[in-house]
C-alpha cells in the first residue's frame, strides 16, 4: 500500500521531497519568513516522513518557548533541559541519541535563521546516526540486486512462455526485438546499474533525453556507434527525431519490463516513465489509408510498367494482382505455398493458413496469420485464372519449387516486407505519391467494392475479418456458414474489366526464367564475402 504524504511534505517536479511549515501569524515577527521550506534531499516518502516528524516536533516546541518568553521575562522551567542562552537569548537545546531517539536541540527565537538551521542540522545528524547504527540482529541485510541488463533475457523468456499459454507458438521476432530495443535504449540512457538503485533521477534523465534521440540511430552513418552523450552533442536539426508515439511505446515496454523485474525482487518500480504523456496512437481521419480510385488502378496495372524494374521478379507482377482480386493481406499472399492452391467443390481456391511446410526451414519460411479469422478459403478470381496464374503454379511445381514466391524470404515483419517496400518505390515511379496509398489500399478497395453487393458477414468471411461484434455474432462458424460457391460469388463481384487490360497484362506475365534470375541474384547477395 502506497505511503500517504504528511501535511508538511511536498514533492517538487524532480521528485525530491521538501519540508514545509507555516509560521503561526502571532510569531511571524520573530522570523524572517512566513513559511519554512527546505529540501529533505530524498525522494523516499518513508525517509522524508521521519525527518518531517522530527522537524515538526522541534519547531512546535520552539513556538511554545517563544510564546512563554513573550508572556513573561521570568524563565519558566521546562521538562527538557534548557541551554545557557545568556549570550543569545532564550533557546531550547535538543540532541539526538541513536539509542533514545530525539531529545533536545538549540532553537533561538531571536535569530530565525539560526533557529531553522539548527533544526535541520539536528535532523541531518539524526539521519547519519540512524544510517550508521547496526542493523537489528533479527533482520538480515538485503542482498544487492542484479544489474538491469541481467533481467532482459529472463523477461523475454517469460513473455514467450506467456504466449504459449495463450495458444501461440512463441513470441514473434518483431515483438521480441521491439521490447529489446526499448529496454536497451533505457539502459543506454540511465546506465546499466543495479536494479534497486534506480531513482526518480533516472526517470528524469530518460524523459529529458528520449525525445532528443534520432530515429534509426544505429543505422544512420552519422550516429551509428556513438554513445547517447555523443549523440546529444550533435546538431540534430536535419535529423528526424523519435516521434511522441515511438517514445511512448519505448516507455510503456520499459515500464512493463521494470514492473516484472522489481516484482521478482519483492518491490515496485520507483517511477513510471512518461506517465503524463498522452498516446497519439489514434490516427486522424486525414492520415488513414485509402483505396485506389479507378484511374489510379489503371496506372498501377499499366502493362508497360507493372513488374518492370532493375531487379524484376515474378512477385512484383502477381502480388498486386492477387491483392486487388481478393483483398488478401500482403503477408498472406507472400507466404503462399503451392500446396495452398486447392480445389474445393470444383472451384480453384487459395487456402490461407499458417500450417508450415515441414520440409522448409522454419525460421526462413514461417507462416503467420493476423488472427483466427484469417484462416480461410478464398476462391481464385476468374481474372487471375485468365492471366495464367494456375498455369504458372503448374510450371513451378514441375520445376520442383514449393512456394509461389521462393525469392521472398521471411523476416521480422514477414516475407511481405521487401515486397511492400518495392511496391512503395513502384508507386513513386509511376507518380502515385499520396502517402495514404500503400499496398494495404487494395484491401480497402476490395471491401469497398463488395459493400453494395455482398452481405457484411460474407464479406468478413472472404477477407478474413473477425465476425464477432456482440454475443449474437459468437454463435455458429462464419467460415463454415457460407459455402465456397457463396464466397466465389463475393469474389466475382469484384469487376475490373473497365480498368485492367487483362489481355495486354497476360502478354507481360513472368516466366520461370525470370524467377531463376531472381533466385540467382538473391543467392549471390546472401553469399558470404
């Protein structure tokens, strides 16, 4: 349970606690100030409360002594011994003894600053005496905590175990890397010190520095290899700095880590990073992705430009075409195996699944889906069949290939990552520079085209959106409630005859030789130098 502040304690913006006490109005003529305000040099409420209690008792006793002196010139005896004040006036002597606690010390009503300084000096002696006193024999001295970095790997192992409890195989590489990057940035900023030595000053340093760090600082030549302090000395005027949301993400991941680490030590973190900073995760309407217009689709699927590049590959041709005719996500398409081309009720379909090919390397070709609803059967649009997609699949099988795009290697963000970057460069090349136009725009367009013609539940079953919006939607099984024929009807509702020249595109369809050339380039690029 958190300690409550005493009425005479206050915390400044740096987390340091101060003692404050108002001088009674009838005694202010004896003091140069109306209020006593002095730092206690600690952020610990427990330690500050002890000091504040002693100071409060001392000053209240001084106030009583001053009033007694004002009422009579005769010195009345007190329960505590008086100090010989013939040279400085009436005062009170109080001393601290480790075995007996607070006794008496000198307070001078005729010199307010001497009175205040004497009170704080006595409490300081009290703290020193307490810290030098031997620990009680009944309590063992606390063991020093490990350094912060020693908790990182056990924490990520714990997170991976939690994922298994949730039914997932393991912590994704992307998630693991994001947590490690955030925690290591925190350690770089505050230092790899023992965990239990973290204080409010470390929070202040992190919050003062994090917004001054450049993005991708370990990848840019100007900042790569530099320490945090060296980076802070650079002129960052022309460098892109961490956004508010990125800094907030760093802080939240570090907070989760520190909470876990301190819990293992039977304690709680002394702070919460950026707890007063509001998240900016919610996008503004103007920043959201949008669908391609018909005219923009004509530009994208211009036979003279689609798939043409210095490093041409079949995926540069087929990925956008499959996306616009199905609404599938980029990684769902990029990770397709040839075994995922199936026939269901006489209809050629994509089987969108995360079932791996046991003969492939799991690290390079791991298949992942966004959610359970993503696992589905999607009929192949007649436009794709007319372009020769199934014939191309047959050619790959005959050549001994197992994947539709064998030159797309899985990475942290899945095998679709390089394809997504290539598509962005392709859009820039053909003049589509609106930042809201991305590969995912095909999915937006698919849903938009289906909306007037296809029931909402069927749309969700085709594009792989979760159907559950309320308790009613949880009944039944949306993937089995609709037949393959129903889904084919939804897919064929996507009509691009007015914007895509299928005949001209078919003449540009990639060959097996193009794939072989791409695989050779990739092998050369990955070969050790």
